[in-house]
C-alpha cells in the first residue's frame, strides 16, 4: 500500500514536472521545420494533447490503475512493451553490480577493520571513501581508458571484461561498495570492542576467527539492509553507466525519452523505478528480520 | 602452511585455465565481411515514413530505394525506382515511369500499386507521420495510370517534390510488410528494395542489415552494382566522450560526430581516416527578434553581427574543420552566399554603428544606454550541438562593445519553443538540415511556424512562395533564392555561425566511404574491407 502511494506520488510528480519544465511534446515531435501551424494543431488533437492538463492527468491515472501505461508518442507502441524490451539488460547490470558491490564492500570493510592500524587497513578505508566520492561518470571513463590500455597487451581480455557487462558492472558495483564497506567496518570495530569478544579472546580464539565468525555476524544486518537500499541507488547509477558504456537498458530509455519528449515512456520508467525502490525497502526489512535473531525475539 | 600452498596451486590452475580458454577463442578465424558502424543517437522510432530522426537514414538509406536520387556532386536528380519522369507545364502533375522487374526483399513486386500504397500510408492521419507527410507538401492525389506509370497531382506547384522523393523518408517499402505488421511494429520488420536487407533491430542496442544478393537496380550515384560487405551492424554511441575510445579499441569501424579534438588526434593516427562531411541545410545561427527593442533596429543588428569574432568562435569550438557561415542556407546545388553583403568582424565599426543609432555610454559605467534605457540583450541558446559554448563567446564579444548580456540555455526543444513563445529574447538559436531551400519558408515568411525573427514583409513572402513554385526552371529558382538571401543579409536578420561538418572517422581497413546528398547517410553499397 505504502509502495503504491510512493509510486503514485513519483509518477504524478513526473507527469507534471515533465510538462511544466519541458512544455509541448508536439513541438519536439515535429521539430523539423516543415509542418504548418494547422498540421501541428491537428496532430496535437489526435494525440489527445489539446485537453487541459488535469483531464490528461486523470486519463493517465485511469490507465495507470488498470496497468495500462499508454503508448509512445513517437512510435504508437505500448509503453509496457518498450520497457519490457529494456528491462533484462538493466536487471543483469544491476544484479551483477550489486553482487560486486557486496563483494567489494565486504573485502574493503573487513580489511579496514582487521588491519585497522596498518597501512593495508588505512588503504582499504581510503579506497572505500574514494568509491563513495567518485561519480560513476568519472570512474566509467577512467575504466574504459585503463581497459583500452590493458587491451594493447592482452587483446584476449576483451572477451571476459568486455564493455557489455563485467566492466560496467564493476564500475557500478565499486560506486556502491564504499557505503557497504563503511558499515561493515564500523560494525566490526564496534563488536570487536564488546565484552563478549574479550571473552572469546580469553578462550584463546584467534583474531581472524573472532573477526570473521563472531564479530561479522552482528555487523551483517545493517550491511544487508544497506545493500538492499543500495540496489535502489544502483538503479539510478545505471542511467550514467549505460550511457558511458553504450549499453542498452532502462536508464538510457529514460534519458532519451525525456530528451525527445516521449512522456508516456518516461512516466512508465519512473513508475517502475518507484515500485522497485519501494520493493527494495521491503526486502531490506525482511532480510534484516531473517538475519538478526534479536529482531525476531522482540517481536 | 600446506593448505595455503594448496590454495595457491588451485588458484593458479583456475586462472591458467581461464586464460587458455580465452586464448583458444580469440585465435578463431576473423570475420572480415562484417562491419560495425557507430550511430550517435538512439532514435525513438526508426520508421522512415512515420519518424523524423536523421539517424535512422544511416542504416535505412541502403534498405530502401527512392523514386529518384539526388547526385551529391551535381545537385541534379537521377533515376532510381523511376526510370524517368515528366512535370506538367503548370507544375501540378508529375508522371513517373517505374522501373520494371524490381522486387522487394520479401518477394513482393514493385509497381504503381506499391507507390500508391506507400504514399497512402504516409498521408494516413492515423499514422501520425512526423516528417514524410510534410515533405509531400500540397499533395492532392496519386493516380495509377498503368502498372508501371504513376501520376502525382498537386493542388499547387511545389518545386521541392523531387527533393522530397529522393530522401529516405519517402523510400519505397513493401506494402505486404507494412500491412502485415501495422504502424507500430513495422519498424522492426522493414522491407525495401535496397542493396541491404533489414535483419534485426533491438532498440538502444543494435540494428543489423545484410547484403541483398538480388539487387540489380543500383542508381548511377552508386559506384558498385552490388554490395561487397556481407553484414553491417549498427550500434549506438551516445556519449561523445567515449566515441574515440570505441574506435581505438576496435569495437567499431566507422563512427560519426567525433568531437573535434578527438578527430584531430585520430586524423594523424595511421590506423584511421578522418572524413569531414558538410551537411546541407541551415548553419548554426541566431535569429534577431525584430519585434523587441533594441534589435528592432537594423543598425543595431548589423552592429551586433560586426561585433562577433566568428572565426575565433568557430576555430575555438569546432577546430579547423569548419569555416564561418554568412548565408542562411547551403547545399550543393544552392550556393546562396552573397559576397558583397558579408558583415565581417569589426568591433570598431560595431561601436560606431551603435553610437550612430543613439546607444552611448551616458553615465560612464561601461554599459551603453539610450534615453536612460540600458543596452540589454537576452540571448537564448539550445543546449545541443555546442550552441552554449558559441553563445558564451558571443556574449563576451557583445559585452566588449558595451552591452549587458543575459544568457539563457534552453534544456531541450520544448523549453526553447517556450522561450520563443514568450517573446522575451533578442537572439535565439535554432537550425535544421535539409537539401532544399524551401525550408527557409518556415523561417522567413510572415506566418511561418519558425518565424522567430518576427520580421514580416509581403514582398519577401511572395519571393519565397514564387521560389517554392518554380518547378521547371532550377536556374530561375536559384536566382530567386539568391535574391532572397541578399534581402536577408541586407536586413541583418540573423547571425550565422558555421555550417555543420560531421566528423566521421573510419578505420583504415574500410575503403570506398562516401555519403549521400543529405550528408548524413553513407552509401553502404560501395564500402569495402581491405585485408
């Protein structure tokens, strides 16, 4: 229910924002200098764009509630089909990106906590900070340059690390890894200072085992919730990543449809993103509940 | 200790296996008859009859043939699917004799019925054609005289008709195919008669065409009778900063709209060739608003043109590949520039003109004013095509001669049109491409959709209409446009910057690259790959 409300708010906001900021879609549609004013008017009428904004909005909402996202202004194709075509590419990128984010995040976080007072730990913490700070647009282009440089010496690498999935997913995953690393590190450092760790140490359990077995478990629930939330941010990150790496997907579909004034598509993608965002919040809660026995006991 | 060693061995083993398998894959036979062509924009729709993107013609110009073709060198029309044609003395009827034994890629025969079905499809209001229908102008009726003769009747003379019929938007598609698939889905199943067949289109990802082995009706502008390269895959590279990288990593063989600094670097690279291709149409330009003070004064408009160092701007933003434009239109058959009316960079003259028009620095603050109204100029720039960079330089030049300049960047066509409708601008940028100067009628006739100068002159309207209707005498038509352009230059209605030059970079292994008269479309049939 809450999810639907969020989706409704996001879609309504998009509906009005696009029209207020970007004006007349028919103007963009016919921006070729050949049509006469009468022809522009008649096209506007036949696309139902001559009705007052509120009427257009109500029509749109009615369709939306029935699961009908409308048709593209440019191609008369159903928006749901246009989106379905691009969805798999974005899901593949986001899932691979998320897996890598969790992997990088855990590695960096654990290293930073384990070697807290040595150069390796400080380096891991710095890298995590850098990962959060650098925008995907920057790391993406840098990774392409590095990739081209490596390619000169290992031409065969193009098969594994091609622009198609692994390279963009790494860039995307890296950008989300920073936040995860921080949470893991903070969680570990905190649990290492708790009295039960002292007890474990007194029983002669080694530092490595204490860290990875005893301390990591209480540090995981917040990291898991964060990862689920990061999934939603990854979705936003795909917009830039797909453009830099010339990959198909929803991100580029969204940007193109906004630039070209194809509003029904833009609204559809935003609605999906809103639903996805809400879903990832719910999943985050469920995961936290499953992982952390303390939550189960209190409820 | 032992376990660590075991791990190490395992890891080494796995990695060497991966690398071995990769090495095995990469030594496979190289596919040389496939070419990868980079597109720079993923269009919202690629049905030439219904959509308007200029990018769609890059692959599809070779999927479709047109009734006539425009020779890029001479600007003359040559036979295509029509063997010959006649224009009635009143300019109202065009009769085309069609070529026989032409078949579409799906086996449908090409004939007069097919021409009628194509034009009907374009004109059907339910199909919402965004460009093709407007290119047909005052089309009244298409009449089938016999199986291979078709007449196009117009309600008034319309000289650009042949030009329209030579463009990919009026390419002849198989009626069987578009009737089967309908307006929304036909774009994924396009069928023409051209040297390449449409294979597959996955939006935002790629479009594939393959060679049509039955092609036997190449127009004279094609150098080869049949295509050489088996498959051509088109991929989309929208981010301009990564285009050169895609070429250098060998992902693609040909790519247009390479940024000038990358083009300069690649032009001296032994692996690449740079093709600077002039695109016919309007230059990058800024229209002066003649309805708003101070640009309602022709002296002020002239001063503002003299004030801008355009060669510096063009060199800075576009590199050495572009030259300054002086006229509002350019195409191979329409060289309209009038040399004696060129307003060159001359800031001293600009200031003298402003003084003469009464704009002086009354209070010594560096800003000119007249009757206590400061010389304030509002310039609206589109966000695309380096317009903002050029606008910055224009602002600096106008500030030098004592104006206060407000710069507004419109983030899309919608906002640009919005700003224009509000009318609060002194200069606004917009330009379109095209091979026929009738395009100017929308911009300069009093009731034109793009009359953004607000300038109205019945004589000018008459001149443009007459030029549009001079169907039989191309030389007379050219003279009328030359007359029109010198009027526009006299009135200083616009500040032209440069004509578009598409910087296309191709790998050295590609030979025979040349382009259609529209500039954007490569003649794919003539491409060859050298070994």
